[in-house]
C-alpha cells in the first residue's frame, strides 16, 4: 500500500449514548443522531485518506483492514460532532515532527482520535487498553506522544444541551434536538 495516511472509523473508540440522552430525546432522535454522526465520520475518513478509508468494529478488525499499510494511521470515533479536517492535519503534523502516537481526548478523557506513525500490530492491540497502556508502549519504543485539544462527545444530556447552544454546531445534528431542547441559533458575536 501507499505510504500516505490511512483512516479508520473505529466503533470501539466511541461511547454508547447514556440512558439520560435517550430519556431526554427519545430513541428515534438518538438513533438519527448516531446515524448522522457515523455518516459525518465516514465522510471525514474518506476525505482524510482517499482510497485508504475503512470502518472497523474492533481493534482486531482495524488491524486486518490495515494489513500491509506502511504509512501513518488515523483512527477516529464516530460520536464527536466537532470532528474536522483540522484534527487530522494536526495529528499528521505531530507524527511528522516525531511523535509515534497522537491522542485527541474527548471531554470524558477517552480518545476520539488516535494517530499512529504506522499500523503497528502491537499498538493496535492496545487500543482498547486505554491511554496509559498506549502511552507506555510509545514511550518504551523511544517515541514521542502528541496531544491535540479535547472535544465533546454527543452521548449525554449535557452534550446535547451544549450542542444546541453552540452557534457553530452542524445543523444536521441540531435539527434532531429541536423537539426536546431550546435551540438558539445566533451567529457568534465579534469581540470589540
């Protein structure tokens, strides 16, 4: 395979919606939100790695999809509304500057994006083991660790309320919140 980046939507990086979100919005809107978030993540990986975009339900399946790939790898969760091209660019930049692993934590502390210098089977095996295990493995190899800014997942009522209040939130997601939450779509104000 090419040395360019590969990207994977990895279901195991996402968090399940909590019961409070389902109680607030209802199962139909939550399912619609999850469907929209997955579609957004799929478009993201397709744009980040044309011809090398995959979807996997587990680290084992991600490793199978990446077999033979000799370049950097971006692994993303499908539950972060703010996931954007800037995240992939920043992660790839950190890799180019010497990091072996780059983490983008969600506000719950778990990563929504992991970038690896290469599709190393040992590191891929540690994906579900958490930050500590991956960080220790990267450090043991002598590599650096990069950190990106955190982003909010959409899995709890507080996440839905924050998204509804965000004037920059994607309209395709906000429309699913309108029946249950007050949604204010005011443009951002400029600073004096």
